[in-house]
C-alpha cells in the first residue's frame, strides 16, 4: 500500500497530463525513480482534423474542406496546439537536508510549446477565402489573438512525503514568443478595390526570429511549480508560474494604426530595377522598434480529485486552465476503475480547452519495476477526420 | 519496455514535421501597382531640355563615324637587307672580342609624297634574321639612332648568333617591339625625311675562342619593319583621297516606331565638322539619305552642303595640345528639307562622300601633323521643340518577363487599369502574348482608348481625363506567359488637335492596376 501511495504521490506531482493516477504493486520504496510525461494535442472549435492536418503537415486545402469548416465557424472561434513533456529524476532514499527528513528532491527537464488563436469568422474568411467576398463591407477582426510560446526548463524540486506537497524552481530558456493581440481591427476594401484600409489597435510582441533554437536563450526567466493536497480529496497544482525576459533582437509595440494601401509604386515601368518588393512592403508595414519585453509564461493551473487506490470504481473529475493561451477552462467528469492490481482504466466527458465536448480515455499498467500510462482526451477525434482535435498522453515511470 | 517507451516518444517528435507545402486558393480584390509616366519615361531624359515656359526641347547628338583612321596614313612594311663579306683575302685568325663590322646606315623609306620628319609608334616590330658562316659565336648590336623610348633611351638590341659554316650557317632570328618609340626621321644632318639612321656592330664573342676566317665567309642580315602603327606623324603627311560612294549607319532614335506618322513643327540641325588634323581638308558630301526599312521610304537631304566642295582649314598644335578647326552647317526648315528627312523616321542613314587631305599640296613647309586617335569628327546636333502632330504613331517594345511556373501563384484574374491622362494625345496600349515560337496568339487588353487630357484654346492640357481599361488573364493566358517569358507591348499615340501640339514638362500619365485575382496562398 505504501508503495502504491508513493507512486500516487509521485505521479500526483506530475502536472503535464490531465489525469495519471494509478496503483502499483511495488513492494518497497525504490531508491531512484525516473519519470517521463508527454502530452501532445490540438483542438479547434471549428477546424476539422482533416483541415488542421493539412494546415500543419502540408497539402492543398480545397473549397469543400474550407466550406465544411466555415459551416462550423461562429462569430468567435478558437484553436490551439500543445506539445509538452517533462523528464524527472527522483532520489527517494536520501533527504535533501538533515533538518528536513520528510523531504525528497528531484531534478527535471521539460519543454512546453503552445500555439493558439482566437479569431472571428471574418478573420477566417479573409485568410482562407480572401477579401473579395466582403465587397465594401469591413471585415472585422476585433479580439483576434494569435499566440505562440516555446520554452525549455531545468527544474530542481522538493517534495514532502507526509504533507504531499511539492515545489520546484525552474530556469527557463525561451525559444520564441509571439503575440498578436488585436483589441480592434478591421479591413475595408474601398470602392472598386481602389484602396485597402486596415485599422487596428493592439499589442505586438516578438522574440528573436533568427536565433531561436534549443537553449539559444532568446529569452530567459524563472518559474515555479507547486502542488498540494487539500484534505486528501483534491490535488491542486500550478505549473510554470513565472516570467521570461526577451532581450535579444525583440520587437514589442502597442500599435494604433491605420494603414492605407493603394498599390505599390513603380518609379519606371520600363526599368527592371525600379521596383523592389522588400522596400515597397517596408513602406506600408509600420516600423516596430527593437524593444525588450517581459512576458508571463502560459502557466497551467489544475484541480483534480485524488484517486483512492482501494476503491474498485469511483468518480473522477477535474478542472484545468492555461493562462494567456486562448484557452477555455477545461472541465472533465467521469469514472475511474481499478480493473486489476496492475491495470487501471478511466474515462470522462469533458468540455473546454481548445474544443467543445470531448471524450477522454486513459489506461494504466504497472509492475514491480515500471508503470506506464497512455490516453487521450479526444477519443473520437483521434479516429475521425471530421473530429476537431487529437491528443495523446503518455506517462511512464521506472524504478531502479 | 523503457526503450520502447523512449522510441514511441522520439517517433512522435520526429513525425511532427511539415511534409510538404500547405496551399489554398484565395480571391483577392486589391490595388496592385501604380506609376506615373512623364515624358522622361517615354524619351530618355538626357536628350530633353526644359524651356522657361516649361515646354520641352529635344537636344540630340548623333555621331557619324565616317572616317577610318587607318586610311589617314598607313606605313607599309619595309625589308632592309645587309650583306657582309669578311675583308680578308687569306685565312686569318680573329681573336675573341674582335669587331669586324661597325656599319652606320641611312634607311630612307618610300611613303609616297609624304615627307615625315618625326613619328611615334603605338605598335610595330623589327623582324630580324642573321645568317652567319663564321665558325664562332658572334654578337650583333643593332641600334636605331635618333630614337627615344620616352625615357631618353635609344633603341638598342644585342643578338647572339651561333657559330656556323658555309655549308651549315648559324642562324638567329626573332623580332623586337617598337611600341612607344619616337623616331627622328630627318637623317644624319637633320635635313632629310622618311629616314631611319641605324648602326650595326658585329664582333666575335669575347668569351669564345679565336676563329679562322677567310673571304669565303660571309654574314647576311635581314631586317624588316612590320605592322608599324603610328600614334602621330609630323612633317608633310602627303596628299590622300578618300572615296566612300555609299555607306550605311543605323539611326537608333526611332527603332521602336513601327507605324504611324510624325509631323514636326520646327527643327534646327547643326552638321559640324571638327578637323583635328594639321592639314587642309576638302570634303564633299555627295548624298545623305533617310531610310525607313518598314515603309521602304527614302528621303534625300537637300541643302547647300550636298554635292559641293567644302574646304576645312587645318588644326593647330601647341606642345601636345591640338586646337581643332570647326565648321558648322545649319539646317532648318527654311534652307533644307531636314524636317521631312526626320519625319521619315529613319531606321538607317545612307551617305556618300569624298575627301582629300592637303588638296593644295605642301603649303605648310612640312609642318603637318596627324594624331591617329583624333582625326575628323562629324556630328549631327538636333534641336527640336517637342511640338508635333502624332498620327497613330505606334511604338513596339519586347518585354522580358521572368515568370517561373514552379513558383507562380497567380491562377487567374481580371485586371482594371485606371489611366489618368494628362498628355494632349490619345493612347492605346496592347500587350500581346506569344507562343514558344514567338507567334502572337493572344492579347490582354480590350482595345480601349486612353482619352487625351482636356485642351484649352492654346492646345494646352488643363485637365486630366480618366479612362478605365479591363483585361482578363485566364488560366490559358497564364500558361502562355509561363511557357514563353516574353510579351510584346505596343502603344499608339494620336494628337487630336489639327495644329502642332507642344509637350510640357508637367504632363504625365498616372496608371493604377487593380486586380480581382485568384491566388494560391501557401505556408512552407
């Protein structure tokens, strides 16, 4: 039992995926534990899997595909993509400090990538159909936000086996950060398309667009992970609560502009060298100064029911939210089933995130030496082109 | 098990890569390009001058390269032979270093009636061949006296000839450059002409052995002056005549005009002769014709200069500075048909002339000069107010487009060209599409006229006129453009007023192209 609880506690500290509790037949506390957690998923309120697949992996998006998506498109829509993983090494046999005998420590590395958008129907139509269908009516892009964040972390954490709390401090290496946040924006095509006018008011942030690879430190920061149990019923955790400073070749501006475009000027149509696309674009794109900025990381907050490893069948529920990521609060409710001593199953109905209603399914298997869990929070979407999301959760733990 | 887990994770990461481009079609209705054409875009601004009242004047110079400088003075190749017998009747032993010839010579050349006293060469060679029957190495020193390489040095060359016998003589041959040498050609006493003073010394090789020679032994020295090209010559350069019965030169100015007519209001042409030669010149222009190969029309120039002898005085020389003599002949609509000559829109000009240098003989007492790079310049300077009547004047231009079919994203489109015309003439534009054999098989515009600006009573534009022209580029036409990256642009101009219309510097044609296009957007 102690071993089961130990694994539950360890896995309970992991906040990468949605639900990963299990039981284990481990007989005694292992000296060392290595855990790997991975979550990859995408979802949208309007874009089908076939559409997003072509958008991400390539291919031609034809009219039929666009029209199917347009039928699902409402006034405001959202879409997002997450790819997160963490690898942790736990030292379970030694205390960190002699004066803190209940504390054990761990070291971890992780990666968090998120791309998301909330956008209007007019925005979708402009991007995928063009402006011709609007005529003289403005295309409205109010409250459209495009966000991208990618960073790596190296963590050092402590966990208290008695109180089941843990906290970790991480050094953040930012790969890239982009934010286009339009409070108001509209594109108007003038009469007979004599002129295009784009009026917008919003924020713009972009990190170094050139040197933005792994551990390039385009941005740097710190973050805190924290987890606690409330009355042995609910586990509350927050991951990546922190910030990053983007100081290398950044761009940042609060923009309130009206851009009028009535054609690129050619000084002499008879001369090949009188037109330069780059210079012409510079004349209409506003000048954004290089300015360092600080951004909060897209922290993840979760509250979930603590699984009782003695019960055969029990209720399972939880809530997840990701800040700054066009993310709708994600709520799930379902059941957890202890099928055998090794095998556990869970399933739930959920709403939120980047999608609407979804069905989750997870399976867990453990032995004396390892544990493995696999699942998805969009069971139907994983197998249907017409679904609006896909995801995969993987978690594993090895003792040695 | 742990390895399998790791493998799954790695596969997931590496499978998340874009396999190909993402593309989709969008329909964009947008302005594309805009431009403003002034007269400087239609005519090269280097030939345009602006008057105080903003009217424009064409100032165009055309050089007639009628004179072949090689014909002005040519130096023929000359061969000089010298034969040396050993002056000993009986066999005699000669010691090393013994000099048995020291032979100065005056070599006078035949340049017709020219009497050259000084000559500088840009290039030329002395070719030599020495045949020796002396049975020891011999050293020949060849000097051209009264020569200067530009640094005060004489032309001096040493040649070593191998030993030889009567039956098997020693031979040395080769050539030396004379580039940049100046030669005083007045002879030993400085009172002659066409003469090069030379000296040949021959001695037995000082480092060799004594040699037995007799009267049967001999040496033959052959010299040749070849390919001499003078930089300048001084003296009396002789009389020479040139007869060019018929020569044709491309005109260049009207090459793009394929049809239509032009009526010029006024025209002033200056035909100038600039004589850089230090000799009198007599010149007769027998004919000058304007040829239009498109219309097969020929106009002969009528003016006093045609068919009459014209005398041109000599240039003067001070140090190395030439002061040319210039003669100008004015042609205008009063004294010639120069307007008809140019209104023929010539593609070429044909001329015939005769010329004579020094028609009066040596009247300068040998003080002529001729610098080969500066002889006679003949120029046409055209001053023409840009005031004309254009009668469907049509220009043609072939435009190279670089449309790469692999990267072309334009699928099809309807284009609107909005023209705001501030010129006092109607214009019609057409773009012809070609197949791979350069045959015209389609066109772009609908033949609509860009209407002239509004004119006041003085034929001056007071308001621009706006015209909208439509064009359709369907998929077939785009394929044509991709296959053959050339199109033919024709523009036709027609002035409305019956009298000559002046063009002012502020006239312009504003064009804006708007597209309603289907375009393939992509993410790479």
